[in-house]
């Protein structure tokens, strides 16, 4: 299986690259439906948990307003990107607790409202 080159600009939406390459404390990604905001953040989180050199024992949190919609929305979007990028050997899903792990790094999903 070929190694995914996360530095390839072909993987990233050029509109949102400045938020990833020159991050600030708060990055606000805006636009209408479908311009790639969610995909950019999914890709960013996945690249962070795979970056074991700089990030070790890191926890990243994804919040959604309503907890009941996590499985069918953002969590599934992450799973689809992991499959698309062939990262199944590097990132383990824990569906029962809505979590992904890569070695000691993890992404957890939580709802603000039950």
C-alpha cells in the first residue's frame, strides 16, 4: 500500500490552507454548503493524530450540538476519510465510544446536548 503524502497540496482545499499552514488560536472556516470546511477539518485532525513526532498522547475533541447525530454525521465522515486515505492500519475506530486512536493520540466525539 503506498504511503499517503499529507504534504501534497492536492489533498487539501486551497481556500482553507492558510488556516492549516498559519493557524491562529481560533480559525473560523466559513462558506456555503459544500465548499469543504468539514473535509478540511477532518483531514487536519487525522493528520494531527498521525503526526507522532510532534503529537504524542494528544487528545483532540470534536463537538456537535446534538449527541444523537454524531454517529450518522461527523463520525461517519471521519470513517469515510480514513477509508478513502487507506489509513485503516494506522487509525483504529472505537465505535461504541465514538473515538479514533493512532498509537497514543486520539480524537473523541461528544455532543453538547443529549
